């Protein structure tokens, strides 16, 4: 599982670099249910001109090209958001 997590993390970091995204947070971790993996990517800068659908689709296509279908099947959640949105999300989660 650790090898797969590292492989996913490396593919995401490559995508981040290709799109000049400045990361605020990157979590690639087991969901706790089976072999499912959750990804949370928060950008300090770089998502200003992208809709959520466009950035999610771009990341999905990149991961699929790097990982293949077998490893992609393990990714059960992918969240991409700008830092401002994450701050609101984090406040709601804590409340």
C-alpha cells in the first residue's frame, strides 16, 4: 500500500508542477475501508482560473495516464480546492 501511495503522490506532484500550482496541502492516505485511497489537494495558488470540474478532470486524466486502471480503482475520493475554500471546509468540519 505504501508503494502505491508514493506512486500516486509522485504523479500528483508532477501534475502540480506541470500546471504551476503552489500547494498548501497534499494528503494521499488510506480511507480506512479496504484498499481505498483518499486524495485532498489544496492550492495556495494556481486554481484561480479553473473550475472545479476542469481541475478534477485534468488531475483524473493525468493520474489515469500514470497509474493505469488497476491502481485508479483504489482511489475512492479526490478533492481539489483553493486554500480559501479549504479554510471554510476545515472550519465546518471542526464545528
